[in-house]
């Protein structure tokens, strides 16, 4: 591995701007803001718009936008044309 071409990989705190929850991980991201963590050390702070603390998929507040299945929607739109010879379906 070449020296001095890779960014520094270090502990960083990410904070969800919506919920205020934060977690400590490692990253190459940089920030001028800092935060003192529970271990007494100071780490760079990166505020993010969405994280697993506020994302609908991870919180269980997600909505199902498509009530029809994809196959049924395809069949309604295109019928059985895909299965006829000469149309890309089986002969």
C-alpha cells in the first residue's frame, strides 16, 4: 500500500439531526465540530439528516406505497403478451 495517499481513518461521532441520537464509529469523514463522548475523549462530530434512529424502515414506521404486487401490475399492464411466440417469450 502506498504511503500518504489514503485519508486518515479514525473514530468519529455521527448524530441524527432529527432525533439527537448519536453513535461512535470509525470513518474518514472530517468535521470542524467536536463532541465529548461518554469515555471523556473528544471526537469530530458529523450531523446527518437521517440515520437508523429516524429512518422509517428501521423504526417500523414505513409505509407500503404499492398495494399491488409487481407481477400483477405487469400482467394488468401488458397482459399475456410476454408468453406468445415471437414476442420474447417461450416458443
